[in-house]
């Protein structure tokens, strides 16, 4: 079981469907950013996958502010908080002294980002669609902007190796034997949400060789007892903080619907893997495959 995150989710992950890739980053009043890397001494990161990528590239010490969702990362837990990623404050960002800001395309409001640009902060907008290619693009862009191309190449190579190994393990699952996985998280107030198609957890499940037990809708919706029974899951997938809040497998067993379905087992992943497709996706897939009981594999 992966270690639980230090901060429970204040808000759910994005409930929107996939979006097109963001336009090129801008600075100032909309002028194009120079093509040369800018190694800012102070950075602000917004979005869990964005923050995870910056840290994985070795630039974590330069981060002087993060959004609430990024605080689920242990390496970001002690960073100054800037609030919810869609309700940022220009005053809070400017107070950090950061000259560069990497943000998910979900960040906002747009007026705040525009104000930060005119105040001299370089705002680099990155894709947030839950795909492997989006994760790769994010790594390449951030590595380029930070002047860390070598680290970026190494991180991409590691991601590809992990995914190759996971693909080989997934290929060992016999046709018709793919585990049915119900991905849930606690929204607070006793509300459980289920992850459908076009979500980070859906990507995780499919790459691991499983089947998303609820994929007839996109995004996230409240869980109903009827949906659980219909899904007939073999595995319940939860972010670690939700598993703790719900009392683990024993607590889940008392949830309406889950109490009626027998034989499922609980697998948890770090919160960030439930919210976004980041640079350690391959390792998260491997962890889920361990939960499936698949034999360990090696990269081909």
C-alpha cells in the first residue's frame, strides 16, 4: 500500500471532459515568450501533475508556492499555500516573489493570470488532459523552460521504461479475465464519487490491464448503491487519503452497495495518481498491477 498523502483533498479533481492542448505560454501583455530557457530562482506551481513534474526534474527547492491540490504530494507539503487552482489570487502569487509560474490549463480565474502576466510574471500554461502524451508534453515543456533538458530526457526515459514493463505485465491477463475496477474517492460530507471515462484513474486502470467498471459517462459522478451492484467490481481503487478517511476495507464494507457486493479487494494509490497523469504514472500502474496479483515483469 502506497503511503498516504499528508493532506486530504479540499476539492475533487477536474470533472470536465478532455480539453485541447493549451496555447503557447505568454508573458507580459500577451507577447510571446522568448525561446531561450529561463531558470527562475523562484517558481510557483499550480496543479498536482505540474508540481510533481517540477519536483521530479529536481527543481523543487525553487518552488515558493503551490495550489491546494499539490499539497497531496509529500515533497510539496511544506510549501506556502496559494488556494484552490481555479480561484487564485494575484496578490498571493506576487507576494511569493516568483518570476515564473507553471500552471495547469484548469488554473484561473483568467483575469488573475492576465494580471500576473502584466506584472512581469511568466505564466506557462500546461495541458491537463489525462493522457500519457499530455504527461510527456508537460515534462518536455517544463524541462525546456527550466533549462533542464538532460533531466527531462532522463525522466521521459524512466516513464517509458515503467510503462513498457507495465504493458508486458498487462499482456499476461487472459481474455475475459481483466479485473473490473471501481475507482472511488471521498468528496467530503459523506459523499463518494466514482470515476468514469476520460479521468486519470481510468487511464491508470486501462494501462494496468483492468476494466473500468463504470465507464458509460465521462468525468466523476456521485456514487449510488445501484451503480455499485451493477458494476460488480473485483477491485475498489481509492486514493490513500480517502481510504484512511473511510476506515479502509472495513469501513468501505459498510457503504451501501459495497456491502452487497462480495469478493472485492481494496487497492490504494497516492492521491496525485487519482487526480492527474504525472511523471510517475508508470510506477502507479505497476503498483495497481501488484494489487491485481499480476506476476512481476521486466521491460522488453
